[in-house]
C-alpha cells in the first residue's frame, strides 16, 4: 500500500516537473501596448489567422481565456460568460489592430483554446500512464488561475461515469488515426502560407487535398504510401467532378462523410460559407452540356476577334526587310509612346512604354541587335511575359522586371500610340488645328503665361486659407476647373515639332530627387494628360517639379518633405537590382538624418501607381493605394523599405537591443478610391498635393478631414491636369 502511494506521489511530482515553463502571460504584448505599439493582424484569403503575429494573437487569447473563464465551464455558449467574453474581446482590440467582424473567429478560437487547456490539465495531472484517474492536488503552477473549489469540481466532473464513457469513446477514436497530422502546432492556415511563400506563388490559396498531404509529411520529408494513394485519387477526382459538387474531393477520396460547417483539409476557421461553396443539387447533364457549349462559343468569338486584330495591326514576321531595317515607316523618328507586343505563342500586347527611334542610340553602351529599337518599359500588361532580348546589365528577364529600364525590342512588334480601339475621341478632345491668326504665337503665349502666373500665385498664397475654410462642412461649392490651360498647351504643341517626334527637356535640380538631371518629355507624355490615359513616370516627375516649385520651396516645406525618384524606386528594380535601390534610398535618408522629414515615394508596381510616405525618424510608413490593397500585396517592397529603415536606424547609432523589424509601423490609409483602371496616377499625385497643402507630417488613418471623400471627382482629377499644363506653359516647354 505504501509503495502504491509513493508511486502515485512520484507520478504527480514528475508531471509538474515535466512542465517547466512559466504561465504564458504575454508580457511583451502588454508592455508594447503601454508604449503605443499596436500589432497588426493578417488573415488568409479564406479568413484564417496567419503570420506575422498570428501565433502571437493565438497565445494572447489563450492567456486571456485561462484568466477570465473558469475550467469548470463546459458550455461555451452559456450566456453567463458574455461579460467575460466582452472583456476578452476588449483586451484583444487594445493590443491588436483587428476588425470588428473578426470577433466571431476570435471567440471560437477562445473556446477551442479553453477546451485544449482542460484536456491538458486532465491528461497531465489526473491520469497515469495507463489512462487511469489520479486524485491529484491543484498544481502550484496554476494556483493563480484556478481556485481550490474549481479544481475539486473539475476533478469531480472527470470522475462522472457519463463523462468517462464519452471520453473513452473519443480517446479510442483518436488513438490510432489512419493518416496522422504531423505539423505539431502549425495549423492549416500558417502551413498554407508557408507553402505559398516557399513556392513564390501568386495564388492566394491551395486545394484542400494538397494541404492535407503536406500536413501529413513528417521530419523525413517523405509522405507515407497511403497518403500518396489518397492524394493521387484526389487528383483524379478533381479532373472529373463538377465545380458545383457539394461534397469535397478529399471526403470522396477518403470515403468519409462531410460534416456540416467544416471543410475537410482546410483547418480551423474555414467554413463552406467562407469558401462560397453553394448548397443544392448538382446540375444535370443537360445543364452541363449547355454550359460547355456556351463556353465554347465564347472561346471561338474571342479567337476570331484576336485573329482579326492581329491581321490589321501586325506585319508578316517573315518579311526580312521589315525586320532588319533600322527605322520603320510607321515609327516616327524621336521618342514616341508605344505598345509592346510578342508574337509567340500568339500575338498579344505585353507592355507599354516609349520607343527611342534615334540615330546612333546605344543600349547600355552596346549596339542594338539587328531589327530592334531601344524602348523604355513603363507598364507591364503581362508581367510574366519573357523579354525578347533579356537585359544583361539589369538581369531583367520578364516585362515586369524591366519596368523603369531600357531594353531592346523587335521593331515589327512595336506599335506606336496608346490608342484604345473601343474609345472614340470626341470633338472636344480633338487637338485644335492651328490656322492663320492675327495674333502672333509669342503674344498669345506671353498673355497666357502672364494670366497663368497670376492665377497660380493667387492659388498658392491662399492655399492655407482654402484648406482651413474647407475644414467646416463641405457645403461650399468647389469652383469647377476649366480646360483653358490644356487647350492653350495643345495649341502651342501643334506649332512645334513635338507631335512629329521632337522632344524637350525639363530640368530636375538636385533638391528634388537628390541628383541633377534633365527629364526628357515628348508628345506621348502630353497626350497622356490630354486624352486621360495612364500616366507614365515623365508626367509624374514633372508634376513633382511643380509641387517642389509651387508648394514646397515658397512655403519652406522643403525642410519637412522630400521626394524619392520613381524611376529608381519601383517594383521592377526592387526585384532585379535591390542593392541599387537600397543604396539610393539610404543615401537620401542619411543626407536628411538630422531633422524629421516625410519622404514621398510614387511607387509603380508594373501597372499601377500607389504612394508610400516614409517618416524614417519615427519609423512610420504610410501606405496609400487607390485600389484598396495593402502592403502584403507587394512583400518585396515591404522587405526592402524595412531593411532601409533598419540600416538608417543603425547608422544613426540608435539602440536596437529591444527593437527589430516589428517596431517599424506600417499604416494603411483609407484614402479615396479610384473607380476605373486609369486614374491611379492622378490619385497618387493628388495624395501628395493634399499632404503638402496642409503641411502635416502625420497622415491620419482615415485620411485628412479637409479632403476626405470616397473618391476624387472628375473635376478634382482635371485640376491636376490643369496645374500640370499651366506649369508646362510657364516653363516654356513648347518653345
């Protein structure tokens, strides 16, 4: 008897000694909150908690539920727990940046963690090696969480015959699974995230059976033969089942029922609703046949349209004279806006940019390949399309990687112009033809510039007054902008050689981007503004020159704000030459290290403009995207900016013992959203203009009250165009 008691006591002691970690209280999160650090939380496309901070939030919820909910609670839906649940949710929101609609997920997770804690206590302290009940005392480690009365009630419940019968059934069912899960505490959501990152995939989710197989691969890295058999069966079923089939492929392959409210192979948090799985009977063969015929007809129509377009736009690629000539008759001499095409495996447009049809031009100090012209890529229409001649100097192999750089392009695959076939030009948009006039061009230009200068001076001097007065309710009608500067500039343009390929330059002094150069501007750049097309880097750079000359320098804002060159800091160069981008950004920041300053980065992703505003001293990055994306859409961009800020911190000898990458704060600003596929550039320019007009270094999360709106109107976009055209007239660009 004494031996049995000694053995029982030794088992209890060994159980407590086995758990040597202290109670998880998440002090780091709480202490960070007191310093104003609120952690961002990220979710998968299917609503699962992922990294960064996914594991941290889960542990924090576990610590809260152990403190607030008694272990004697058997029904998580009990209304008596509402007050405790409200407290848990309130604490979560105080420490994490989380949306209200995520409350349901967090409460379900809290219930799951509470059940796990009760199971842990029972298996570690109330059972011996054979699963028999042990009458153990309250573990000292948990005396701060569990009262003696709760512990006794908890033990009593575990000895109840009904509970033991249910427990035995569940234990037997889970004792020897045919396909055991082998990823430990890594759930399906984080497993899916790591797989997508490892594969560098652009997909947002993986099929359930792919996840299921990976979750059953152990440390050896080799799945069991039985697992591979199920996976192969899933692959076969995926080719034959209808997309509307309500029973999952994995459930069919395993030959098990699909339970309501769950999606097998996806894990906690994923439901049929979150996956938009439709319920109802499967379509009939007749419906499937009709659907197939409709899709085939649509495919045939698209093929005919593509062939018709190709026959009118392209020449026969076998024409040797056409391929090898230096200048094409349809490509004017000079710099022209163009569309870039590829002919294999079929003709299609893959990018937009500028063709430099100039005698003796070199590409990175080398001669161009025969039959090619030098082009600069501004927009990637098909980002992953391979370049016809990969760039040796920039390591660019795709159109996306070539954005912002020069490449060689076959002449017969260059189409001059940015015209959209379905977009007709109204008479108002037509370029007015210059006829004989009694007023000389010089007199007309001097008169317009004089009026423009007076109007611009008046607008700049009253900028603060207008902003303050607009701080009240926006009931005062905004003066509708005219098109007089656009019309005037068009007239000047028509009297020059610019429409036929001539180019001009706009000087960009060192104070703007940190280096001195002349920005070339041609007819295609003017047409982007006149015809409301997607604007390129030339229009962006010259508008920044306007902001620098008219808003920043006259008002002394150049000591508080700065710009980084979009031709140097863009996604294409970050992917192809990250060291070059890092060196440039860090140099600009270090040149301004002694004063707090907000740097604007007009950032081009390959087909879209967004704005980054960096305060390197406070380590804050404001993210303004008129499409509503966040920075997780462009992870390479975030990694580079974080790296630069950390290097900036280190070179300023800031202590980093308790500060890492997580101390850099990224803020997504709820800025106005575009309603088409063209306005992103104009919206981005307006974001900078609004910020400079107010002169504030801090951009509110919900944007400035003075300019807050769901979207910019056409008049507000036209205001940007008028300012740009007025500035071009003042610079005498058309002379």
